[in-house]
């Protein structure tokens, strides 16, 4: 197992890093480095920049318009983007639904949907969770019934991240009630401008509406928008979730946030506290260990071996690390981490307190937001069971 990058891979890293630093708008990088609110325009601006370069679908094969990069190149691209302060690519289109359309969609669906995803023009949302159907996703109740050349969809989805911006939504819907719950689920692509769809934002503690409820009231969806076979959607959902769980690990963002934690600790005067530095050191060791685990998978893929089926394990460790660095940031800033006044933040106020730094004001919101990481994409308790069964046997 060789975890070192080749000379060609290091050159690739340098080229990617130079391009990202040249094309990433500095005002967007400033927001990312300081955990300030990113608007839809901010996120989509970067997506379109990548789309024009052909890199928004950076994990796509060439046959579908992607760069055809190796697993190592994709990792280096993610790392350079994260360290430069680029917004995380909103994953629902290019990272989640696109691979499903490539693997299970027909040629007409691929030609119809993939170009808009690749360019960043079309914003996709995910319709999985429902009230009472989160970790037990197979219990979902949103129904899709055939009526001639279309389905009629009724039900509710919840915790739909950034759903208020969505142009399209991919949904798991129940098309049969016979047999096991998993066998009666289908995968539908739904235009969010369709009559009968209502999006209701859920206001969170930080004042933002990151998640939403989405209601379907007799929404007509063409049969042509069914991906794959009817009642086989659970298979496609598991395929998609493997992509999501690996994406949640997000080791490169953790490396960037570790540097931010160190800046806050030094500015607030707690860097000299050896016990606090010990906690930072423990976190850094865990981030390095997670990166080594990712590199082991990449090394196996590069050598043609079967990589470990550890998407769940990456999700567990990555999500816990994200929560830990947000906790340490809160501890470092102390009482300066608590205030969050949305109107003042939007007006540019960052605090006039002695020793206060730009990154402090959003810390409480950042901390609360990251409580979700051990739940979405399959709760960590469920992931531990999956790891025990698939990896440990």
C-alpha cells in the first residue's frame, strides 16, 4: 500500500490549486473561511464557475461530460477547493442524483437531466425523509399512484435541505404496499414548479431556513420521470446513500476548519493552555487518521484492488470530527461565541469586544448546525450496525 502521491499527482494538485485561487471570488472565500452565511447566489456562482470549466461534475466519467479523473485526482481537487475557501459543492445534483441517473436512468433521462446538473444551472433537492421516516426510511408513506401516462403524488417530505431553492427534486415514493416495505418504493424525478407542490421553510435557531417541509397534493409526474424500474427504488437509494455518506466524511473541510480553530485559540489567548492544546492535538490526530483511511481506499482503487466497503465508517468518523471542532471553537471563544444577531451580521458587524476576531460571531450557529451531522445520511447508530455486518462480518 503506497499512500504517497506521485510527481504527476503533485503537479495536478498545484495546477488545480492555482486555478481555484485564480477563479474563486475573494468575497465568497472570505465568507467560507469565517463561516458567514452563504446565499444561493454565492453557492450557485461557484457552481457555475466550475460548470463552465467542466468540473462541477468532477467525479463524473468522460462519457457523461466529466473530466474522468482518478479517485486520487478527485481527492486532491476536493482538498485544494476546501483549503482555498471554496463553498462546498451542493451535492444533491452532481454528487447524488447524477450518479443514479448515470447508473440506472435511460438514455433520454441522461440527455435531459445531466447537462443542467453539470452546468450548475439547475438546482436539485432531495426528497427522502418524512415525519416518522428518517433513520427508518423504508417506512415512508408518500404515495405515487398511476393514472394514465403519469403518477399522482401525495404526501410530505421534511428536512429538505435548501429545498426553497430547488428547481427539481428526486424523491422516494411508495408505489406498492405488498411485501416488504423496501420492495414497494420507487425513485421519481419531480419538477418543483409543478402544481400542488408547497415548500414551507423551517426557521432554525440561527435564524436561517436551511431545511424545509415539502408537501405534494395530487402532483402529476410523467411516467417518463421514473428512474429505473418501478418498486426498485430502494436499490437506487442505497447506491445514492453510499455517495452521500462518503461525502459527509469531508476530511478536507475538517483540515481547513482545524486551521481556523487554531487561529481562534491563538487570538483568544487559550493557545497557551496546554490542556486545550492537547484537545486540539487529539483532534488533529483523528483528522490525520481519517485522511489515512481515505487514502487507503484511494490506494486500493489506484492499484486495481477492491477497496473496503467503509462508506458508513467514513461517515461516522467524519461527522463526529465536525462536531468536535465546532465544540472546541466554542470553548476557545468563550462568551464571545454566543451572540448571533442576524440583522447585525448582515450589516457587517463582527463584534467590538477586546480580542474579538471575525470568526467568533457565527460560532454558536455553526455549533448548533453541526449537531445534525451524526443523524442525516443514516444516523451513526444505524451506521455502526451496518459496519458491524458488512466489514466485521
